[in-house]
């Protein structure tokens, strides 16, 4: 009898222990771990791009390590080295300039960590330093800006248009390719004349400085302002008005990005044309990273679909821009 009581006691104890140490449900394992080096927060485009990447990482179950380089290449290189040490599954980054990435990307390659370029690209002689580049066709953005200007010149019957250009960050992909696309498209048209091209670094404050300089130097001669992004355009606008000109009327203003603030100014008639450069690249990035991790083939270059908004359009039904 005693034996039976002992056996029952042992069985009861085991059941209690088993119930007591019930496995806690495992926290969801992330689909993958991604290190992302963002170049900074210089524009509504950039802030929208960061937010979209963070939101899409959550939506795709990706564990994201986001680093803000505060406009410094050396900070991006340091962040990539930290991601390598942490042994993330994928490294992604938006290179602030095109040169100077070979060494750190060779370290990532030697560590067997795939790299995805987002928004901008790099110049390198070494093949396969990155698996895919996801971002706008900046050359085409320049072409679209110039094609609008050609239509505008025809519509206004202009036989001469003197142009000032406010460019983005020196040696960055969007700066180089927007400039090339714009002037390649205007090449050979005798109506189009470049007065001067100055560097505004994609910053609103620098856009204002550039416009002040250009107005002091060229004043009434300026017929067109081609600005590489909305931030610099919005910095230039008050300078134009303080100098006594009506932007969008006395001067044709062409910009790039298409954030809400600039679109509202376009609707008010103070900007004539905005070529869209969408920051919403997060979904493409997460899908590409997950395909890479799953061993699936991915496209080498992925361009999002982009639009042109201008004073020829009815924009009343345009949904909120989200950045
Ligand atoms: C373009 C992006 C540019 C934006 C600017 O994709 O790299 O950088 O046009 C931003 O607003 O600063």
C-alpha cells in the first residue's frame, strides 16, 4: 500500500513540475536581421524614406538596426563595420556619395553578408560588392524636368530661357545624374542657356544662400530655376519673393522629390513642375532582402515607378503624399 502511495506521490510531483516549467511561447523569430545605415535627415524625402523602411521592416517581420550617419560618410562606414561585427543577415545603406566604399564593402563580402544599396549608388571597379540597388532613375528625373521645360518654352513662345541650377550634394548619384539628364535633354536647343550651376547640398538653408547669390549676380536675367530637391526649392522661394519676383510666374521653378509641402506650393502656383522621387522604398527593400536570404535571384537594379506633377495638371484629387 505504502508503495502505491509513493508512486502516486511521484506521479503527482512530476505532473506539477511539468506544468510549472511549461515552455513559454517562443518570441517570434525575426524573418531576418538587417543593418541599415541611413545617410541623415536632410530633407522630407529622407525622413519619409527612414519612416517607410522602419514601417515595412515591422510589416515584414524584419529585425532592423537603423543608424543615422548625420550626413557623414565616415559614420556610415563605422555603422557598416558594426553590422558586420554583429553578423546581421543583410546590410543595406543609402550612400551619401558614390566613392570610398570599396574597403568596407570588401569586409562585408569577406564576412559573407550581402549588401543592398537603397536610393543612391556607388562607383567601384570591383564587381559584386552589392547584390542589388533599389532607387530612382535619377538620370530620367533630369530628363523629365527638361522635357517639362521644353513644353513650357513652346507654350510660352519663348525664344530664350536663361537657367540657374541649384544642385544636390556634390558627387552624389542624384546630383550627378539629374544634372546630366537635364542638360543632355536640352543640349542642342538654342533657346536654353545656363547662367550658373551652384551646389546647395540638398539643404533648405543652402538653397536660400544659393538663391540669394544668384539673384544678386543675375537678377532680372533669371528665367528658370532648376533645383535638385524640394528642400532647396523651398529655401529659394522666399529669397525670390523678397527680391520682388513672383516664383512660378516671373521665374519658372522646377523641383524634384514631391513631398506634401512642395506639392501644396505647386498647387498654389509658386512652383511650376515637381518630378517625383519617391522615398517609399521600404517594401521593395524588405522583399529583396528576404529573397536574398531565401536564396532566390533578385534584380540588380530596381526602379520604383515615378510621376511628374506640373502646372498643366489638375492635382485636386491627388491623395496625401505621406512625406
Ligand atoms: C534622391 C535622394 C535625394 C532627394 C533629396 O533619391 O537621394 O536626397 O532628392 C535627398 O531630397 O536629400
